[in-house]
C-alpha cells in the first residue's frame, strides 16, 4: 500500500484525484436528481418514466460513440492540464442551464444538460488515465489508477446519496451542482502541466472516419486488442447487471427503492475496495495475472446472488418491504455478501486492465488508446443493454439474467487469461 497512500500527499496526483472525484460526484448528483425528480415529482406514468430513463441514458452514452476519437486525439496534442481547465470551465456552464432545468422544472433543459455532461465525460475520460503515466512513475501507475477508480465509485455513491436527500428539493440541487462545478474548476487549476510528448498530426474532425481509424489503429495490436476486449466484455456484463438490479429488488426481493439505493451503494463501495486491494496483491506491478481468477470469483458470487434471491422470492409476500425490514431478513447478510463479492472482484479484474492500457503504449498515444477503448466499451454497453431488453421480451427475468451473467464470466476469464499470457511476457514488460 505504500506506493498508493503516499500519492494522496503528492501535488502531482492530488489535484487530478480531487478534480475527478468532484466531477464524478457532480455527474452522479445531477443525473440522479433529474431521474428522481422526474420520476417521483413530474411523472406518474410507468411507461413515461421508463421512456425518460431510456432517453436520458442514451443521450449520456451517445457522445462516447461520436466524440471519443476527437477527445483522444485532442488530449494527445494539447497540454492535458490546460484541457482540464477548459473542460471544468465548461462544466460550470453545463450545470448552470442544467440547474435551471431543475429549478424551473424544464425537462428539455435537463435532458440537454445530461447530453452535455456526456460530452464533458467523453473529453475528460482519456485525460484522466493518460495523464497518470506522465506524473507518476511506472510502479505508481497501477496504484494511482486504483485510487482514481476507488475515488470515482465513492464519488458516485456520494452523489447518489445526495440526490436522494435532495430529490424533494430540486432548487437546492440546482444550486449544489453549480457550486460543486465551481470548486472542481478551482482544484483543476492546480493540476501540473502535462504537455504532449511528440509532434502529432492535427485531429481528424470527421467523426465516423476518425473513430474507425482510431479503433482499427489500436485493435490490430494483439495485447491492446485483448485488453480492450476484456474491458468491454466486462462492461457488457456490467450493463446487464445494472439493468437487472432494479427489477430484482422490486419484483423478486419485494423491496422498495431504498433497498435499491443500498444495492448501488454496496456495489460502489465494493468496486472501490477491489480497486485498492488489487494494487496490494500485485505490489504495484501492472499485470493481468489475477484477472482470470477475479472474474471467475465474480461469476461465483453472481450465482450465489441468484440462488439467494430465488430462495427469497419463494417466501416473500405482501407489499414492498422497507430498508429496515430488509436488513432484518435472515438471508439479507448473505445477499449483501454476494453483492459485495461481485463488486470487489469486478474492481480487481478491471483496474489493472486500465493501467495496462496506459503503460504499454508510448505516452504520446495513451489518450487515443483510452479513447479507442471508450468507443468499444460504449458499444459493448449498448449490446449488453439491448441483450437484457430482448431477454426481458423473451420472458427471461432478472433471475435468469443473473445465470447468463455468470456464464459470461467464463468468457471474460478466458479473455483475461489470454491477456495475461500476452501482457505479462518479458517483451511486454520491457515496454
């Protein structure tokens, strides 16, 4: 842990960590506040609520498809610290009109801000990973990546909790998101300079051509192909899980929305724990050797969640149970342990892969490599979401979807093993 904890005292790391933390917190606070406000205060029609949720999610993901190539190219040709200042300044503007949407109950303004925050995240994503190898030593990159991931999921948890507390006070939420964005800019201005490493051709602003060129130029390298496939398959699994959780809580466990929030909280905490734990196991070495075992363990915990939930469903009756009653159920500790196991092992699986992406390519190419990964990841999440939707249409509920996720973990373990063989070779380690 010594290669991790000391980074929290280093100026070369702390401003980036703080900027990312506040950005993730604000993103979560705004999106959850919008969804909760529209669902519980504006709409009372389940169909409209589902449509709004689908539209909001689609608007947030769309920029990753359209602009990741431009974001990656831009981050490689400009000083990353200066880009952070520009992006965080833009966040203030986004939150001003997003907050206005909340304040005046204007749904189009809220959705426009959700899309704009997707653009914000698209451009910030490649920077936050690509800047680490410039400011940290090689044996610190894994620890730094783990801290960034852990902080991100804790920030998401904090934003979700804050949104729940402010769901009946949209005007307060509107003011809060603007204030957090302002603090984010102040901290972002402290990020040390991270200039480009080489002369790179100017960006190709033709969206489709740039995306195709970027992905094909990255995926032909075997180790990057395996890393991106492994990460993308993981997020396919993640998309199915995220979609399955709400109906699992409501229709199988028979619990209310507070229990669903507990699930989100446990999941965020678990990934944060896994992100830090894997650094300790690997002793700060960037390696995929624990990836197969981690995702196999994840599959085992998914099956445990399935069996506990199915047993729970056989005994449930009556109206939705509250959080307090849920915690007093005999099977609740085992259910929570299964969920925590899923998220911890998931964090252990994916964090080294992100560190691998940024340490096995030239530093002048890191942002574009992360951007290519983001494009493929976004596509994988759409496939996972569409797959879950089709399974629901076919009558396969969340219980059956959990079994499918466990089976998918076998494929993910195979990809992790292939990556381990490729990225832990002496030739790769020397890069």
